[in-house]
């Protein structure tokens, strides 16, 4: 009987601990070589009571301060990129956020990543500290240094060049006559079929950023939020952004998930701030559409404003196109 009560007590305590809001930091691997990359994960598990809380993660800069174990000198890890994932446990209904920082180091030793502050509404939680060991790249010192090799010349190249020049010098007149006849035939055909035909003017398609900004302006006038249509409002914002990304960067954005789009844009000429804005737009829209989040009126306006700013910052810039300045 005592063992039964003990089992029930342990199960109840586990359920209670699982239901509490907590934060945790970890690295994908605790050791790597100089210049390699690993992922620092900061995860926030929200209880059911805190599922709608606003979470603010640490470190949006390009460097993470760390401490060396062997010396009192300070150091830092370089942040190559960072992105946010949203997870939801189907059984418990708990919502989790995980911010991933891909980091690298150009210094060797054992480093401690101190605990970091995470803001959840008005509450402050601290992650655990973790460590990372960076080792040297092994160099084989048993092999001798090899001299730089001479440039190899292709055999017969000079002879072939002389033969080519000889052939052109012998046949240049026939080549010239053939080119003149072909040009005459082309211009004769062109003017013959062009004569008397109506010239149809084709209206140039607007640039992708102008189309997106016009659609966002039209969305603002629909007043969907006042009609209680938050889900439709955020769906239209993400659809406009996806169509813009397809035209601007030639990716199938309408068929990809939010994280897949971010990964496809990894090597595009987009600033880290604009990438972060795009991630925030997708994250907020996903929470409204799938987690039934109810943003404030200011958040609704800010999301539309961020979408317009992202389009303006990433538009394709061209001096003139069809007589219209593309910077307008």
C-alpha cells in the first residue's frame, strides 16, 4: 500500500513540475574544432496559465559574451544566424518557444556560457549555464612543405592557333559575304511583315514591391480587425508577403512553411534586422491562426507596419524602368 501511495505522489509531483513555466539553455554539442558551428538552444516552456504571455529572448546581437575557464580573460562567440521555433504539446496543450543561435568561435579553450535572462510578461527567469570546448584543427607535421607547381602549357596550342589564323585569312571574304546576305534577308523579312500591321502596346507589369504595398494599403482599408476577423487579417498579410517573396526572390513561397522560407532566404542580400522582422510576422500570424492568440490593437497595426517596412527595405532597386523611377 505504501508503494502505491509513493507512486501516486511521484506522478503528481511530475505533473506539477511539468505544468510550470521554465527556461533552459543547451548546446547541440559540447565540443568542436576551431571554426566549426554548433547551435545554442534557449527554450521556454509555458504553462497553460502563461500560454498567451509575451516572451522576450536574450541576445539579438552578433556576439555572445562568454568566460574562459583557464584564464580570467573575456571572450565571445560569433552568432552566424538565429531563428525562432514554436512548439505545442498535443497531449498537455503546453506551448514552447525555442530560439536557436548558430554560433562559432575562432579561439580555443573551454568556455562557459553564463545564465541568460528571459522576460515573460513582467516576470524574469534565468537559464542554466552551459559550457563549450573549442579545440585546434589537427595539422600533419610529418609531411614536408611542397613547392608551388609550375603552370602547365597545353601541347599543340600554338600550332592550333596558327592553323586557326590561317583558315580565317583564307576564308574571310566568304564569311563576310554570308553575314551580309543573312543580315539583308533578316531586315527584308522584318520590314515586310511589319508593314501595315498594328503595333500592340503591352503594359509593363508593376514591380513586385509596388504590388505588395498596394495590397497592404487595401487591406488596411478593409477594417477586418474591427469586424472581428483577426485570422483573416493575418492570413492576408502572410499571403501578400509570400506572393512578394515569390516575385522578388523566385522561390515557391506559397508552397513552403515559414521556417523553410527563412532557410531559402539565408543567402539572399537581406539584413539581419529585416530577416528578424520577417520571422516576427510569420510567428505572430501562426499564433493567431493556429494557437488562437488575440493580439492587441497596437500589435495588429505594428504587424502591418512591419510588413510594409520589410517590402520597402528589400525591394529591387533599378534606376529607371519604362520611364518610371523604381525608387518611388
